C-alpha cells in the first residue's frame, strides 16, 4: 500500500483522539476542559507537531503498549518536562535538539502492526491526555533535568556526580530491574576492532597498541563509581565512558571486561546511564500499586509536580 495512503488512513482513524488532546483532559463529568492550547510545537523537518502529540511519539519509542498505565503517565510528565526545559521558556523547538528518541506514525504501524495501531496509539494518548499540563519542578520553580533510562543495575545513580544542581537525584533501589530479559549484554570484539572503533582519527591508539604487543585487557584500566564506569584509561589516554560505550555499542557504562579466546569480552549490566527514573523499575512500581505521582516522587527527591496552563 502506498505510504501516503497509510499515513492518511492512520490520521483519519486517530482524529477523534487527537481532538481529545487538543480539548484537554476528561473531568469527573466525562467532558473535556480546555487545558491544552496547542501553543508548544516540535519541529521535525518540514513538519510541526504539537507537543502532546510528540510526547506520544516519544513514549512509543521507549515503552511497549503493555506498559502499566501509571508508568505511562509518569513518563508522559517526565518527557513533557524534558521538552519544556529544553525550550527554555520558548514555544517551539527542533526535535534534533532534544535528547529523545521518537517513532513516526509509520514506524509505529510497522512496529505494532496496522491492525493494532489505533488501539495501541490510544493507550499512549490516554496517558498523555490524563497528565496534560503537568511537569516536574524544583523548589525554585525551575524545570528539573528529568533524566531517565531504560534499566538500572539494581539501583540508580546519585546526581552529585553530575553537579550540585542535581540534588533531586538520589541513589534509589530499583531491585527488580535485574529480572529484565535485557538486563545483561555480552559483546566480544577482537582487540583490533576495539582500537578501530575507538580511533579518533589521530592514529595514536593504533600506534600504541601496535607497539605494546599486549592484549587490551592487560592495558585497559577503568575508574568506577558505585558500579558505573566513569573513565577508561589505556596507553596514557583517557576516554569518557559515554563515548566508549557509544563507539562499542555497549548498552550501559556499567561493565567489566576480560580476555576471552584471544579477544576482549565485555559483560554489561543495565541499559542507559542510570540517572533518574528507571523505566523498567517504574513499571514494576506501577504493578505494585504506585500511582504516577508516587513513581515520580520515588525517583526524584524533593520535587514539585505542578500543573501549568
């Protein structure tokens, strides 16, 4: 089927729900109050989306449709806060500036199947609509940096490592994360491949590796804090863990390495940087009966969940 026809069909099916979001959220009488004005916009190429629709697209990238409703609501507020903080009190922002993944309508349909699209989309839409206008602020009435990740290593990281302004990020137990089927990643590379992936174009690492004649597991040294690697040192060169993981495709900066059959094997725990909300952990809390405000207040300390018009 032609892609334009698919997109148009999806739009027509979703139109009633989109009008719900524009109108606001349902009150006790079952009617919709005018809580959302549509003034905040996210730009993707030649297209602009209202922020609430964009939040749905982001949710779809991070969470499956079977996610607990209270977790979806919590993450809707987290994502809204992230967008508005990045906007810096403006009303329009380019999606490329935002540190968020998202799925287009076509990508959602491909992922869920066209038969499930409307049902699943409305699951996300309801969570966004029910929390429309709510954000997370600190005690100075500023948007927090609402960091989140997919799976922790059994606990989240303390924000003091990021700076004194992150006092609302305390180390929190998230024990059930280790039960996730995606908790552990094992990746093996030849030493030559590791050096190639880490090469910054200067050739310095390649030169030092060739001169040493030693396996990488002998020359790599890591600086760790509370289970997460901060820096990797090799041949007198220091590499930030975020860059190291990105280059090697490691899911998390919580890893160990070892020599394995003449290569280097990396054993990785968790998915993401480990700061703020663990999505997996938040969903487990929702299963235990936590409401979305409880989930937010668990992972972020001393914050205010505030409604803004």
